[in-house]
C-alpha cells in the first residue's frame, strides 16, 4: 500500500507540465521563495546590525550611504532568486542572461541615483562655502546629474540587448541639434540663469535695478527672474536679458550717500557762513550714524541765483532705507537749528524788480 502511494507520488512529481516535470517547477518556486525569505532575514538582522554600527559613528555620511544602498542590496536577493528560478525551469540561457544582466544594471544605477539623492545637502553645503552658487543652481546641477545617471543606465540596458546605441545616439544628436536651434532663446535664458547664479550677481531678497526695472528679487529660476517692484507689480525678466544688462545691486552697499545743498540768504555775513559751515561739519563728524572718512565734504562752493550755496556730501553707516531716512531727518533738523542759531535763514528763489523813474526835462 505504501509502495503504491510512493509510486503515485512519483508519478505526480514526474508529471510533465509545459514539457517540464512538476517537481522541477515546485523546486523552482521553493528556491525563489527561499531567497525572498533570505531577503527578509537580511533586512531584519544584517541591515539592522549595520544600522546599529553606523549610528555609533560621529559622522552621518555612513548613515546616508547605508540608507542609499539598502533597497538595492535587498534587490540582489530577488536577482539571485530569479537566476536559480529560471535555471531550474531550464529557460533559454540567452534570455535569462539578458534579463538578469538588465536587473543587475538597473540595481547598480538605482544605488547611484539614491546616493546622489541622499548626499544633496552635503553638495549644497560644500558649494555654499565658496559663496558662488545658490541653492537653485546646485539643485539644477543635481537634477542634471540624476538625468545623466538614468541616461547612462538606459544606454547600458540597450547595449546589453544588442541595440545599436551608436546609431541611436547619432539620431538623438541630429534631433538635439534641431531642437537646440528651435529653442535657442530658452537655452540662452538657461545659460543666463547659470551666469547669474555662478557670478553671484544678486540673491533672493536683494534690491536691484536692471535697466528700467527696479525692485526686490523674489525668485531666480533657470529661465526667468521675478522682481517685485516697489508699487507691488511683479516683473518677470528673461535671464538672458539680465545677463546682457548692467545690474545695480543696491543691497550690496554697506553705506548710503547723502548729497544736498544748503542755500543761505545773500545778506549772511562771511563770518556767519564760515561758522555755519564749520558747525555742520563738526556735527556730522560727531554724529554716530555718519561715516568718518575722506568722503565727508562740507564747503561753501557756489553763488546761486538766489542763495549762497553750501555743498554737503557724506555717507551714512547703514544702507537700510528706514534707518537711512531716520538719520537724514535727524541731520536736516540739526542743520535747521545751526542756521537759525547763527541768525541766518534759508534762501528761496526770488526775483528783484527795479523801476526806473524817467528824468523829467524842464522846458
């Protein structure tokens, strides 16, 4: 009886399905599930142990590297399981070879792609130390690097399957040339954006003037730059226009200039003019918000049509507009006090009319 059952079991296992004995099909699936189980054990124990080790180190580099290659490493068990699965099923080796190579190529470039993604912040920090690249430019470079990795991976897959990559790339080159000619303005804007970011012309939040456009930079894109004018209009400029224009960056100033003329009435005595000029100069030299350098110039230099003009030229220690206006107001009030204290007054435009009485001739 037992012998008959054993023979029946052998007959079932030797039963051919799709020209393969049933036991080989069962064994193939058992091996596949075994590798999936090993993958699970690798995740629970081996990777967990490695995570424990890298957490003990002072740097985060190994943590990020392990995180980047974790899933590609787990995928290796799937590739190995499929290899033995197809081997037991006696599938044509050429097809299996291409499939497994393709999966391996995919796994390698998947790991490279993840590594770039995990180390983005380190790239930002590394380039930020030099102060020549903004986050937008670094983000653009990272995107190009990811596209490059994906492109190389696709080319490797095509090459493995026997596709003529050289001819394919040549056709892409001709197509790319036609596309570049059609999109030359877009390309010019992209390179203009790169020039803005690498040359550090301005940053988001700075006050700039480009041609007739003046305002605060709100966004720097790869094609356009957005500037918020002081009347709250949003102005969008192509980067190529900015790259070819003279740009005034007012936010990069550490000082702001004050230039004015003080007109005294013409009946002001010479000694009073000298005293007013000296007191204004001393007041500015002792003012805490005024730069004390050779640029501070206070001189009586012109005879205007209606006034004796004192030229004032100096700089504030701040470039912040609100503080600049406060300082200028304080200085204006102090100048008024100096002029009034010395008994003079401010001139205003005036005209004098003289009437001549004709001579009467006596007869």
